[in-house]
C-alpha cells in the first residue's frame, strides 16, 4: 500500500500503474516469485517510477542584480565553441542555503555562490532544491532584460524552465 500524503492525480496514476504491474507479475510465471515478497514488488515499482517519471522540480526567487553578477562571473569560463554541448551552458544548483552557478570549458571551471541570506539581506527565497543546465547563449540576455528586481526561476520534470519577473515570462529548454 503506497499512500502517505494527500490524494492527487499523480497518486491515483501511481496506484493504477502499481495495480497493473501487480497483475502482470502475477500472470507471468517468471516474475511470480516476486509477489511472495511485497518488499521486492515495492522495489520493482519504485525502480519503474524512477525510470519513467523524473521529478526534478526546482524553484526559487532571487535578486536580479545578484544573479546577473554571478552570471557575469561564470560566463568567463564558458566557450561558445565547445565540442561537448553541455559545456556551453551554466549549471544552476539550488539548495536550502542558496544558489550556485557553475560555468566550465573542461579546462577551467568558475563557480559563483549566492547565499540565501547575507548580512540580514535576503538574496534567495522560497527555495525548492534541484539543478539544471541552461544555455549560456540565451540565459544572461533573458535575465538582463527582466523588468523587476526579483526573478522567479522554476523548472518542471521535462527540463523546461520558466523565468518570471513582474509581467514578463520567458521559457527556456534546460539540460540535465
């Protein structure tokens, strides 16, 4: 039985999948032995979810000036002609303590850290942990053109990134 929170469409979907996986395993003699141990069935189901549903939702609100300063720093390490596509991007990592931006060209890496709070000034708030890589070609231009002093960055489980500030909203494709 896999229910630990409020019932959502996702929970219902997972239960539906769980029931069908159970029925499939019961019919298939090769996997029938798995049903003798419920923990093995749970392990199988959890592995199934990991393979078919990647949840990397990241979200935070950050001061635009702090973000632009960090972007300017890490851009010095990014080459526009990298042989490996991931090296043309800026990695953004958010955790409960702040946001880290990293740029690299395989020879050098520059990392810039923005603490959530510094000298009683809040730089980053409403942090939901995660990470993503955004193309350095577009990301700085989008941030530079935003109208407000705060920026909300949000990713979904398909690596789509939404950047909001005031009434402006931009969508970028990210990389894992």
